C-alpha cells in the first residue's frame, strides 16, 4: 500500500483531502486490476457484487479502553487485583 499509493510522499492540506484522494486511488486500482481468485472479473466488479452483503457503517467504533495498571520489575502487568 505504501509504495502503491504514497510514493512519492503526499502533501495534503487536511485529512478530508487525503481521504478523498485515497478513495479515488483505491477505486481506480480496483477498476484496473483483476481479482486474484476470480481472474475473469475485476476487483471492482467483485466488490459491487458483494456490496449488498457488507455491514453498513454505524458510526465511530469505540474499541479502545484504557485502564490504569501497575508493572512489576519483570515487566508483568497487573490489573484487576
């Protein structure tokens, strides 16, 4: 990914500008390259065929939870007694 989309290094003014640029590049790549397993189809065609089975975006995911913990001299992390 880094070499495919980020070489040379990009200069963008905002995260939104970067996201729009990335979407355009990803869609262009998917439309121009064949699917690795279904070589008679393009990646974009396979995506469109499977789109109805994808889980819709429901907003930000709070998957991070921070808990204070102590660490011993042997690097053992102790939490919840």
